[in-house]
């Protein structure tokens, strides 16, 4: 595991990183494919190659295990966003948006099971306390975009009279919808976004960035 967060019992945390990762990957696969309520601990332990008694020594309840998986997904998303923010710090706002959206599509391709946990389980209401966690995640996403917008305003790229936090919420909602449509077939309305090829994604990215940029760019430009 490459995350440094508190998950599971002390017994689990004392396992080797390789064994921890094996348990986590088995759990991610089970929750992603079946949802929280239908996930089978018996199936999970068979995949992980451990006893059922061991899993409840590592995580006291099914919910504890799911919370740990969700936290892993959140931490990886945060790490990803932090990297993108750092790499694009000096770029103009439209280019930052372009790279952010493109990196989102790449994250989904690289982590399809974590994406399932992040999108499907939380937003289906299937997960315990999913609504509270979803509110928290959306707030963090909006704050991330608000920070980028505030910096662009300070550099004179965007209008100084815009409501930074409301615009951050709107852009975050738009980007989240695009990413979900790329991952979920019935959400793209037959417009070719679902698992689109590089040419199709280039068109979606350009259209999205142009729409946002021309709506809130500085009048001085």
C-alpha cells in the first residue's frame, strides 16, 4: 500500500505491505462489483487467500472494511489532484482546466475498481453514511476548484466580480458529470463520451474548457 492512513486493527497494520495490499485489492474488487450490501465476506476472503476469522481480526466489521477502502480511494484521488495542481501551477487557467480534466479520465482508466467505489457505491446510497461522505467529497472538490479560480482571478485571467465559491461548485459539478459519463454508459446520452477514444476526449475537453473560459474570462482580454 502507498497510503499512510490509519486503517484496520493493529493486527492488520502489522501485516507486511504486500499482505495489506492483497486484502485491500480483494475488498475493492468485491465492493466494486457487488455494492456494499451484496458484498460477500466469504467471497472476499477466498480471493484474498485468508480465513474468514482473519478478516474480522483485521477489520471488526464489514463497515469498518468498507470505510478503509473508501478512505484509500479518497487518498489516491487527493494525491492525484495534488500532483496535477503542482505540475500546472504556472499555467494559464484554461490549460490548468484542460490538464485537470484529462488527468481525471486517465485516473479512471488506471483505477477502474476504485472509481466504482468512488462513484457507484456512494452515489447509489448503498454504502453506510454514503450521503454524508459524498457531501464532504463534493465540498472538497469545489474547494479545490475554488483555489484554482481564486489564483486565476488574482492574476487577472478571470473577472474579479465572479463569485469564486459558486463558480467553483458549478465547474466541479460539470467536471464530475463528464467523468461519470465517461465511466457510466447510460449517462453520456449517446454522445460518444463513454469510454471515448483520445480523439473524442480531445473534443470533449476543448468544448468544456472553451465553455468555461469564455463564460468567466476577464473582460480585459
